[in-house]
């Protein structure tokens, strides 16, 4: 198990990572999610031993502070794969095994190529592969030596959106079948939700929240975390209480409420009423901004069975499962 305790990294006295503590159980995947510059990649490099840090980085209770990178038993996969262009796929995958003179290298390479869905690719050069195929080769190479921890640095960010979405599911399946413990950093919400078991949110070098993905999504730690995770708006005071009441919920007077884009839905006899300000139609629904009485502007959705326009007055019902009550209000939105 990987354990971090009060891990910090600073450059010329300027903190980049501030007092991060977390545990990653064996066989699980933890995604560290955060905006660019929040310190997530620096944290990954510190775990790998590539950045000097304070605090404790341990594996199964053993402090790795004095253990060099190549002796930690970890593998690091970068976002662009960094394959050797002059080597075939098979020789890329088996590179570390050959350095270690591991018996049965050829068979191990075949097993890994099958694991990542690239059977028959051993003799091809990286230049003949698609971006997704090159990332699969890089993943197979990282798994070749059976690392006790796989470190993934934005592993899919160099791919286009459609391919990234498909490969995220494949990456999740591959890590599950291999039983690999992995720490992944990413700024892509969908990638984190698809691949990982657990989620850690970083902002400005701090670990803001960590836990199972469903728990973090359903109960963000604060306003900024809710907005970063993809909630559309955060309501406070009387507006928050009115939306909670319309959803059949109750919360303390100081509570803020994070509202997903689809939480308010146009429907007959809904408990909220408002005026449509803007709308955009998709093939599946209409996405609206509604100035809700005694609440303010909120995102809402409507079916395609009714044509709406700016100025139309609509009633709205509230899906309680698409709300999150935050511990306290911090900013007004």
C-alpha cells in the first residue's frame, strides 16, 4: 500500500505541493484531479523519487525517502508514451525485461500485447501505429516488469476526445485484469471517473478532498470543488433553501447547494416558476437558463416535445439526486 504523510515540494522556497496525506490500497486506482498548475504532476514525480520532497512517502510501511527511483519498484507512464522510435513494438515492450535479462521475455511480451489488445503487432514500428495504439504499447511496456505501483502522468491527454473516451475504458479494464495499483494524475473529469476507484482533488498544491469517486461527487467538500467537478451553480441563503424545499429536502440555514445542469427540469405544475432567458437545443433536449422566482438564474433542461423561447414562463421540478448540500457557503454564484 502506498502511504503519503504530509508530503510537500517547494521550488526556491515557493510551495508547489503542500502537506498532502493519503493512502492507496493495493489493487486500486487513484486519480488525482485538478487544474493545470495545481501540483498534481509534481506530486506524482515526488512519489516516483524524481523530485525532492519533505514528509513521508512509504510503501507497505517502509519509508522510501532514501530509496532511489530505480529501486522503488514503480513504473512511470508519460502522456506521450515516449516509445523508442527505432525499436519494434515487441522490443519496446520487452526493453526493461532484456535489461534485467529476465527469462521468458518473448512469452511475456506476447502476453502483454494480448492484454492491451495488440496481438500480432510485435514486429511493427511505432511510426506505423495510431496514437491510441502507441499509448497501449507504452502501457504494456510499463506493466512488463510487474511494478508494484504504476504512475500515470496524464496518460490520455495527447489523444483526441473520441479516442480518449474509448481508451479510458480500455485502460480501466487492463488495470483491473492486471491487478495493478496505480496513481494517475489528470485534469479530465471523465477520464478520472472512468479509470479510477478513488478520487483526490487538488487545488493550489493542497489536497482538498479524497475518497471513493461516488462519495466525492455526491458530497463535494466546498464551493470551489463542486464547481470544478462540474456542478453548474452554487446557491446560497434563501435561494438555496427554496431549491432544497422544492426538492423535498432540508438543510441548515447556512448551507450552500451545488446544482447540476440537469437538476431543474421543465415540467407541468413544478414547485418553481421562472422566465426563460436563453436556450440551446441539442438532439436530445433543450438546455435553458431560467430566471427562477426567488432563486435567480439557474440552468435547466426541457424535453423536445415543447418549443420554448426567451421570455416564456415555465414551471420547474427539482431532481434531488442532482443536488449536493455543501458544508458551508464560501462564495456567491
